[in-house]
């Protein structure tokens, strides 16, 4: 094949830049920005001609060069991070952004960040203030702790606490609590990075109080208890309660630190869920320091909240690491908002999306599934088989791992395309719809789908049919 003809038929960069559509894009995004994509397209085409053996394919590529340029530009122009519809039923889905924040809180954040604020300014005294002051009073009142602060996330909180109280010393922790959370937080690794030597005691299934006591030596700086958020050991097991550990800590004058994971502020067993240790419970028991995530069951922004004895919290605030791990104004205001909801538990369960989704009734979900079915079946029915089916939602985020929430989903099985192809197409929509495939059925669990989402789902399917994306 004589490729020279093809090389010659690659449109010249100048000519492409004169194209009506390209010119419009240049006006919007500057000539230089567009020029780069145009150059890249012609270079890629030249390379393609060099390696390809199919004249048909080469011709097609040359004919489609404008599309190629526009697609390339689109990767830079269109937003990468976008709203997604979560049809997985997993409420705290770390890949999908974990805790959803309410509109009310988003509005508050908007007001604070689009102008100046008293983030670190004491309005009363006219002097420099603390970014923790906005939520410290409320969270201490709710939990009964003496003082509070927050850092970037709970992993950072654990790092900071260990580094502050036990650098170059030993911290005793049970082998049954050396957890890994979400693949990237491992208790032993975090301890190592904080400059602390881990002293493991007990076995995977059993740790006794005497295991801790025997391990205490002159280098011991603290006793650590980690909530095994995402798994449970059942059967022949024994662990030391927080109360016992605190007694031991008092006896040897060692601080007891607890990583409680999810940071629940209300007793979830009242609502028919398993009991998850509350922060108040730990404070009541007399723990010195407890830390937890902001965006797990608490339902707030990503943060690591630390509460406990004032003297110790003050020491944390003075650690240079705190400067590197500090929260920004988005988080400070969001935390203040979320904690305010917890002043009245009834408000919390009504206004915090995470709690609302956990407590969403089967009837409510059933109504939503029926409505969605009734709208979608007439338009999708000739392409797909639709059904309503019971399913189980998970809380996720390594919280309450054994809890299964009875839910209902819409299952969709395409008649001629594969279920995997449908799943991919839905995932690539303007507002991506993410679901699960179970036994070759595409499932949308409506526990995590709002009424506004339902409209988007319907519009998306309608559009996909018009565009011939569902066959
Ligand atoms: C989730 C979790 C962490 C990590 O919290 P992030 O806020 O995700 O950093 C640490 N410890 C425990 C026990 C957890 O459950």
C-alpha cells in the first residue's frame, strides 16, 4: 500500500484551525488550548497511518479527524468530577463520596466560603481565634467531653494522637484489633508512620486484661483500643472492655486512647439496628482520648474528630503535625452544622441524609420502586425485562458490617444486549447511574436514590432509547 497519499491527505493544521466548529472552540477556550489538540490529532493520525495495514480504517480515521479533536478537547473541557446516582444501596460508599451532605449544610458552606468568615478570628475579643471554636462547644456538650478538635480524617487523627503521646515509645494494642479499613488504613502501618512502636498483645480471637498488664514497661506510653468497625470475630473470643482498660490505664498512669471508627452520637439500637458504640459511652467510661470519622455514620464532612481530656487535646493542638493535618473552612462550617443537628436527636434522624437513608422505611422504598417501574416499563418494556425484587442494602464505609437492611430494587435485564453492556452505558451517561449486577440482572436499589434522582433516571433512560443506546 502506498501510504504517501494518505499522509498527504491529512488536513493541514492551519486549515483545521479555520474550521467553523474549531474556530468557535478557539473563541471559548483560547487558540493555544485548541491548537494543541489539533496538532496532537494530526500527529496521532500520522502515526496511525504508519502502523495500520487497513486502508478502510485509515480512510475512516482521516474522515473523522474533527470528531477526534473534539473528543480530545472534551476530556479537558467537560467536568471530570460529577454527580452520580447511587443505585447500589450502599449508603456510605467510599468510591462514591461516602456521606451525603444535606442541601441545608451545602447552603451554609456556600455562604461561608464565597466570602470572608471568622474562621480563625475571635469576634468578641478582636484577636486571633481558633478554627475549632465553631464546633468545640457543641460537640463537648453533646458528648460530655472536656475539649475537641478535628483534622483531615480519622486516619490523620490516629496518626496525630499517637505521634503526640507516644513518639519513640510503645503503645499496647490487642492483636484482635489490628484492623485494616478500606485497604489503605492499617493500624500497624499508621502506628509505624507516627513514630510509635506497636506492642501487640493477645491472639486474634482472645486478649485478656493480664496480656495488657504484662506488656506494660518503662517504654509504654499509652493503651490503644481500636473498634473493629468492619468485621466481627465470633465464637471462642474474648476482648478487654474499654472500662477495664481504663482502670488499668489509671493504675499505671497511662492514657487510654480509643479509635472508635464511625463516631455514632445516637444509640442506633433504638431504631432496630445493632448497637454501635457511641462517643458519649466512651467519654462516660472515662476514656482519655477518642477519635472518629466525620463522614461515616455521623453523616458529616470528611474529618477526623478528636474529643477527650482538655489537657491532652491542648497538647494535640500544639503539635506541629496539626498544622499539616488541619481542616479547612469547608469542613469547619460543615462540622458545626452537623453537630447542631445532634442537639435534638429527632432533628438528626430527620435531617442527616445518612441517617435518613439508614432509617428509610420499606414502604417508602417500595413506593419509589413501584413509581419507577410504572414510568419505565412502558418505555423500556420492549427492550428490557423489568421486575421489582426484594434485596438487602448495606451501610458500608466499614460500619456495621453485619447489618443488612431489607430493601427493594428494580431489576433490568436487556433482551438483546448484555447486562454488562447496559451497566457500562448507564455508567457513562451525563449523570452516571451506578448499580449492581447480580445473577446477570442489573439492579437499582432505591434506598440510596432520592426523588430528584428518580426523575434523572427516567430522563436518562428516555434519552438512551432515543439515541439507540438500548437495543
Ligand atoms: C474508618 C476507620 C478509620 C479511618 O477513618 P477515615 O476517616 O476514613 O480516615 C480508622 N479507624 C477505624 C476503626 C475506622 O473504622
